[in-house]
């Protein structure tokens, strides 16, 4: 939701608060949300920044899933919505805990997983015994540069780092949708 500090969201609070969804607005934390890319004066200042972001998400109507799950139900039908904290390959934070997030969720439930980094899906989720039907991710931003002509080409240099970098992919009867998001970091190219 932010690049470095919770205060960056202040300009966008009113806009994000207007977003509506009949079954709720849900979110998870991504690598930038933890404040890991800032030289904080104290560990307490960093922790306070994260708490401010958590409070802000609640204030604008998001249900932040921190290794948690919710059931969404319509009549007799229901699905499990599961959200994990960031888990990323390499040096990225690995706070996501599938086991904790699925406590109370049946293996037979239809499951939608919110996990910020698609490397989590590739390295952990697709081989998990629980079989996550759909995972929704982001993180890659298509490396903020790409060429896409529907039906002909979809390319970005980020494909050399992430096998699943933008769009819908399927493995072992499970799907992931990697959203490129909005905004940019450093240079607005795309």
C-alpha cells in the first residue's frame, strides 16, 4: 500500500475509503509495508509505522488478513478467503504462514489465497497439501516496463526473475492471478 512509510497513504485515504465491495474489502501486507527500506531512528519508530499502516487499513474499511482466514458465504455456499503476510524468495521478508492462516479451514473448502509475492505460490503454495484453487498476488509490477499486444506478445525483463509475473497462470489444477498494480517506483515507464 506504501513505498516506505505509512504517511504516504494519507493523500489517498479518502479515495481508498470510497472503494466498495459487497462482501468486504480484504488486504495483505507486501514487502514495502513493513518499512524495511527506511533507516529508522529506533526499532520502536519502525514498529509504530507498521502499526499506523495497520490502523489506516482498518480506518479505510479494509479487513487486513495477517496469516488469517475468513469464510465468505452466500446461502449454503461458502468459500475460504485466506491471507498471508509477505513471503518472498531471496532476501524478502518471509512472514507468511500458511499453516497458521488455515487453522479452522477444511482441506475440502474452496480456497482463495491472498499472497503478495508470486514466488510464494511457486515455492510453497502449489505443492501444499491443501490445494489452493486461486491465489491473488502482485509484487512484480511487471518490472514497471513491458510490452503487451493481446494475442501476440507479453514481455517484460521481470520474467527473468519471476516465472509468474503478470496475468493468469495454472499449475497442478491451481491458478494464480498476478496483478501488476498501479503506480511506479523510480521511473514511470510502461
